[in-house]
C-alpha cells in the first residue's frame, strides 16, 4: 500500500518543537489520525499525472498522502508561522510546492498549471462558499473538490429542496456534493467540539445556472435567505429593494407561489427567477 511509507505525525510534538500552538482565530485543528487522512486521500481519487491544490496544509499531515499519489501538490498556507514546521515535514516530498498566502487573494492560474485539477482543503466552514466560488470562477477549473468541514455543515451542503440553505445552493450550482466519510473530533489536535466530515464535490462541466446569470443567481439567493422566516414575496422585496407588488410579479412570472419560503425552491426554480429578473 502506497501510504505505508508515511510515518505518523504528532501535531502536539511538532508545534512544541517550534514553540507554536494552534491559533483559534484561524480555526486551526490539525488532523493527525492516519485512518482519517487515508480516507481523505481516497476521496480525492488522485491519479499519478494529477496536480493537487491543497488549501490549509497546516503541518503537512495530509499533504504527504496527496504527494505520494499526485504528480504535483501546491499547498497554500495562510499562517506564516507554520511555514518552518510545514517545510520540515514535507522535506522528503520533492513534488510539493508551499505557497504562503490567502487563497481568496491569489489567482488560481498562478498556482495551477493544468485544468481538471483536484482541490483538498481543511477549512473553516464560514469561508466554504467564498472559496468554492473563487475556485470555480477562475480561469482554471478543478474537476473535484474535497473539503474537511464540520459534519453539520456538510449535511447542510448536501440538503435537498425543502431544507436548502444559501451555502447549499452556492455549492450545488457548481457540482454534486456527497459525504464520503465521517471524522470524529478526537482525530484532530486540538480536538474541536464537533465531529467533521469529508465532503466530496464532483464539479459539473458547466454550472447549472449559465455564467451570464450567475451574478443574478447569487444576488437573488442572498436576498431570499436574508430573512429566512419571511415569505419570498417579502424577503425578495426587502433584499432587492423593490416593492412587494414587484416581488410578487417577479415570482408569478416564474410560476412560483409568492407565499413560499426560500429553502423550498429548487435550483431549477431559482434559474427561472434569474431568467425573469434579467429580462428587459
């Protein structure tokens, strides 16, 4: 098995050696359980000619599993204090390039040299939507995105109409999400208060909403979910700064009952709203 050559990594010992501790403000929880790391690498389904972009490598525990499978790994780490231990851990892996910076401020085309690459990321859930949109609206698109996030958030992303959220729609418009594995809190150092899940998103060749309507789509769903307890007639009126009559007319033109709530609409129904909103 190709992962057998990878030694265990004790995150606490590595941090102590460099006089560091996990930064709560950056949501740092370092995954060190070998079984969990292997599950994430398997979820990524990496071929030997693949280029993998890892966001938030931390101490390099997962990076090593990606490196033994891929042609090349580019690991983007926000925290400059982690660079020294990260580079020391990754020293045996010559196909890894470490970049210090904020992924949301870096052009993807400067990091990745081929389309259909794979993304692996252990990220705070509150930037999940922003990261996915940044990745998928760049010049070079991934074919698969693997996210290690809170299990509750992964469940929300995979929800069906009737229980959809702004985050779920922001992901599902670009790809099909599924939960590949669950990871208990004890697999991390320090252990978070909740369990995590490995979310796999298989990216569509084209978004479910045409590119020229994506801005309208995000504008509409943000308005629709801004006041979730209200009916769409009222939430869209408030969020779009239009009258309730205009909001009701927009919904009627798309065949949507204005008394429904945002979480009940499918992407197809949001698409109809986008098309009617964009008519002159």
